[in-house]
C-alpha cells in the first residue's frame, strides 16, 4: 500500500472530512514535482520554470493533463490536520487515492482562479486505524 500524506489547515481538513471537498491542490513547483512524478520524469525536469511555461502553454484538452503514467501511483491519501501524533485519529483522515491531474481548481476549495495545480483526487474514506503516519 502506498500512501500520499498531505497536511491540511483546519478549514480544508473539515471540508474534506465532511466530503464537501473531494480534491486537494498543490503548487506546481520542484517540491511537488519530486513528490508526485515518477523519478524518471522529475529527473528530466531540470528547471521548474520551463515545466510551468510548458504546462501553461497547453490547453486542458492536451494529454499531459491526464497522463497517469507520469504520476507516481498511490493507493491512499492520508490527510492530517496539521501534524498530529499517530494516536490522534480525530486529526487523521485516510481516503482512497483516485489519481492526480494538472488543471485549475475550485476557488471555493482554496484554488486561485485560472491557476494550474497538481490536483490530488480523493475517493472513499478508508479505515484510518490501520494506517501508519509517515
């Protein structure tokens, strides 16, 4: 089982827990490129600005926006409210991982209008008692 851990602020954690917010947004920057793309791909991204320029030069109908083979595969997303202890299950939410895309996000869920993000999609809530916080 591969886990993608995401730390959230209070409002976004509560919206995700209430199943209002089915996705999270992460900046297109070197840190998230290294975390979300397969090693073979992020190794080729020598300059994050060139990646951003290339992405912004495409339209959302282009294939790069939904290329699952580019992104690492995860089976679950573990969202935490801040950085809780592993025993603080009220602040830990484990959900099925439903993929990653590059696209704009919903401003009501924290995205800036017309800005592209790595969009991490969540599925069903999983049993958070069995997940080890990494």
